[in-house]
C-alpha cells in the first residue's frame, strides 16, 4: 500500500519531464522552419513553465538552459547572420537569463501557493490537520469504505490535565506539549494515517483500512509512546481515548466523530486515563 503513491508520483513526474522535452523539441522545430521573421520566444516559455511547475526548480533550470541552446540552434540553422560571434553568445546569454528569471519567479509562486494551502489545512501550533480539512479527509475515507467495503478506525484522544500545564508551566510549554503529542503520534502511526486537531487539547486519528485487532495494537503503541514523552518532559498529562473500528460507517462524517467523542468523554467521566475501543456496524 505504501509503495503505490510513491510509484504514481514518480510516474507522473516522468510524464511531465517527457512532455516538457517534447514541447521544447516541437517549439524548436517550428522556430527553425518559420525562420527569423516570425518571433517564437514566447513559446519557449511553455516547456520551461511545465518543467518548473510540475517537476521542480532543478529540472526547470535544466530546461531553461536547453531552451536557450535550442533557440540559438534554430536561429543559426534557419540562416540568421550575425555581424560577430560575440553577438551570438550575447543573445544566447540574454535568452538563458530570461528563462532563468521566469523559472525562479514561477518556482517562488508555486512555493507561496503551497505554503498558503498548508496554512489553510494545518493547525499552526501542531502541524496536524485542522478540523475543517480533517472532516474533508474523513468524508473521502467514508465514501471509499462504502465503495470497497474496507474497515477503518477512528481514535479520539483527549489530553487530561492539560489546563494544569498551561497554568503551572505557561502557554508556551502548553503549545510545546501539544506539538510533542502530534510528533509522537506521527512517529508511531503509518504515513497513510491522518492526525487532526479538533479542539484545544483534543485530537483525532484516522487509520484507513484498519480492523479491530490492528487498531488495538496501534492504540497501545500510541499510548505507550505518548506517556513516555509526557513523563520525559515532566508534564502531568494523561490520555483519555475513545476509538471505533467501523465495519459499516454512518452516512455522515460528523456522526462518526460524535460517536468516538462520546466514548472519549465516557472515559473522562469514569476517572480519565483510559481507553474505550469498540466495533461499529458489525
């Protein structure tokens, strides 16, 4: 399961590389057959833009250099005469500089858009998904579960005594505790599992394609790692956990969260620092 997304990502990157090279070859050929009377400089930006946007800055720079060479070759082969060789070199350098500027600007724009998307989807303190985007991911998983009849598990984790940490150690330490909780969970869970921050001191973990027994093992490992982390930092935090393994999920994503939230609240009412894990829809 974990190898598939990486495989598809590499395949998509290879396709974009081939598309950029193919487009550059086509533009260079058209530039050659139309000759110097028809300007083609704008069209060389197409393979440059494709390379930068879909493969990254390194290949964008390589395509920029190759575009400058192809443009120069098309000029020479189409019969363009320059008064001096220095003019040819100068034109090639100017074209390369132009493409490199476009490459850097496009790459910076893409990074800015990606950072904005990250801020919109992630909690700024812990880097976990925020509640809105977590709901979207959960809805997708519910749809996938219904379509393919896959089990999935939802784990709701509430931090006990978190207000005491803020009161005694300060809010900065409280934020650190939240961050370490997410970092610890991320280190235990699979890359395909999703962590969301749903409230001030409440988190939800979505484990796709995870049955009851596998979820029980994951919960045990999570709690062991979290308790060790809190002890190491001398934070008086324990964890109340509600978990459901869904065989047939409810129609609405909100209903799934309400169900595991209720289990977590039951644990808190019964003395905190415990787990309720049940099967749903069997």
